C-alpha cells in the first residue's frame, strides 16, 4: 500500500513537472513569435514608469550623504521624528549648494574664456596664415598645386541656400517640439524628485513591506537570497559613488593647484571640468585634457605642451597613490573587467551606462566568484569521500578563515555566498 502511494505521489510530481514544462514552452514560443509587440509593450511600460525610476535613482544618490548626516546628528535621539526630515533637508541644501557654487564659479570663468577666445582665435589663425605663407614661399610647388584645384563656389552657394530654405520650413516645428520636450523633462524631474523624497522619508517602512511581500509569495530561502543580493548591490553602488566623488574632487583640486603654480591659464575652469569628467572612469579625465589643450593652444602652444605633461604626471600620481587608498577595493572588479564594463555601458547607454555598468558588473562578478568558490569547496569535500570528512571540513574552514587559496586557482569565498557555503557545511 505504501509503494502504491509513493508511485501515485511520483506520478503527481511528474505530471506537475510536465505541466510546467509545457507552460514554459508555450510562453517561449508565444514570446518568440510576438517579440516585436513585447518590445513595444516593454518600451511603453518603461516610458510610463520612467519618472518613478528616476525618482528611485535620485533617492539612492541622496541617500548616501543623508545617511552619513543622519548618523552624525547626535543632538536628536534615534527615535526622534525630526532626525530624518532635518537630515533630508540638509542633504538637499548641500547638493543644491554645491551645484549652485560650481555654476556661479564656473559661469564667469566661461564668459571670460569666450571673451578671450574672441581676441586669441584671430591671432592664432593669423599666425597659422603667416606660417602657411612662409611654407609656400619655401615650397612653391605646393602653391602651384593648390592653384590648380578647382572649386565650384556657385554650386556650393546654391546648396547652402537650398539647405537654408528646407531648414526654415521645419524650424517652427523643431522649436515647438523642443519646448514640449523641455516641459516634459521638467515635469518628469519634479515627479521623480517628489517620489524620491517619499522614498527617503519612509525607506525603512518600504523595506519591510517589500520583504513582507517577498515572504508571502516566495520561499524563505529565495527571499533570503534576494535580500542578500540587494544588500550587496546597495553596498557596491554606494561605495562606488562615494569613492568616485571623493576621487574626482581630489583630482580637480590637484589640477587647479598645479596649473596655478605653473601660472597656466584657465586653471579654475580646467580643474572644475576635470573634476566633473573624472566621474566617468578611465575616459572621463581625457575629455578635460582635450578641452584644456584646445584652450591653451589659442594662447600659447607651449602652455598646451606643459599642460599635457602635467596632466599625465598627475594622472599617474592619482592612479597609483590616491585612487587605491580613496576608492580602494570598494568595487572589487579587476581592471580588465572595468574596461569591458565601461566600453559596454558607454555603447549601450552613453555616459550613464559607464557609471552604472561598473558597479553592476562588480555585483555580478562577486556573485559568480562566490558561487564558483562554493561549488569548488563542495567538490573538495565530496572528493574526500567517507575516509576523512573531518579533514575536509577542517581544511575548508582553514581556507575560509585564513583567506589563502587551498588549491590552485581557487580563492576563498567572500560575501553572501560564503555564508551560504557555511550553512551547507553545517547541514552536512
């Protein structure tokens, strides 16, 4: 009778698995046939939820300084209702003050720079013209070759007039579309900002509600794993954001001091520009290099050469001495994968993708590394068989405690997966 019940139970499990497999196959086939509609639906949903996604991103960014401000507000007790609103208001004023200060410091410098360019650009091209005349005087065959080149100026003029006529007809529509886009962007930002304030004021309540929702619909082990991965993601993104901001401020200050000591022009403008562009890993600071070289070429080519040498010297100092101590191993991603993450993120989502993909790839790398370590440890324990399980557990524990690889190519597990491996050993 017991065997019959087991067979019935086995048949029920088999039927349940077959139903799930059939359902999965039907879903995959329908999704493959109607993939264009699915993409359209996904794009429409993303457009609808974009203000809330933006608000969540703003809340995450503001939460990094707000958390530190709230931690140091020892005047109020931990259960005080004024502690969170005051820390949020101080954070908003701090971020807005930094943006306001940078804007009103850089804007006069930009105006001064453009005014200087009005006088320096003609002098620069006059010098280029003098050098060209001297070159043509030395090599008359070049001048003869240029005289033989025929340019149909009449056709060029007609093409320009036709382009202006076609563009004038669409200028009104373009202006109207730009105005609509500006209004839509401002409204989206305001909705996202208000949503971010609600998130920051009630983040503990929202966290408990989400965890309760997961516990209601998912197994306990799955819920625990989701919470661990979420915590790892939050720590990685917060560490990356904090480290990049501090490192960018230090690098911009270094350039401002160095250019001021060398009496090079545009020291403040280039320092602020490099501080902002340094937020983009690897390639960001080189944007500041290009702008600085262009500006200094208009003044003196020798200044541009000195600035280029100074740039690479400061880059080496920052990369080898400052960055490892300021940012350290907060990202935990090898250099080759940082380059891959920046390249993929930039090609898919531009500058935002460069900033997002590094911590995202770091999270995926940490999860994959921990899972590989757990599987290797389990395989090592099974490899000992019944002869020495205590020896296997002792050696595994020594590897975990010491942090040194116990076998070739195996690193000690870290993070959340290491805790899972410890649980599996206890069960065994």
